[in-house]
C-alpha cells in the first residue's frame, strides 16, 4: 500500500524510531560482540524493508539484492575488524 498521507508517513517514522530505540536498549543492557550487533541491525533492517507498515516498496528487490546488500555489509564488517 503506498504511503499517501502525512499521518501515515509520520507513523512509519515512529515505527522506525521504535526499532532503533529497541536496538539501542539491547546494546546498553548487555555487552555484545560488534559483529553480532551489526548482524542484528542488518536483519532488523531487512525485516523492516519487507514490512508494508514501514516501507511501501522494498528497497531490495528480492533475495538476490538482499544477499548482495548483506555481502556488502559483511565485507565492511570484515574490513573494520582487520584494520
């Protein structure tokens, strides 16, 4: 369903902020390996991408594009841990 009204747009931003707040709360309450943290962020972002209440059209079109995005993120995580 396309997002048409301002109220719907605001509600989707509220949902995104709620997911961000949840991730921040999880980080603050328990120590976590940075790789596991970014894996969790990536999985939440993927779930949000296909949730019609958050995104009217997915940013990644299908499993191939999602796998490519995951690969880019994992490459960045690898580079950040090696350097």
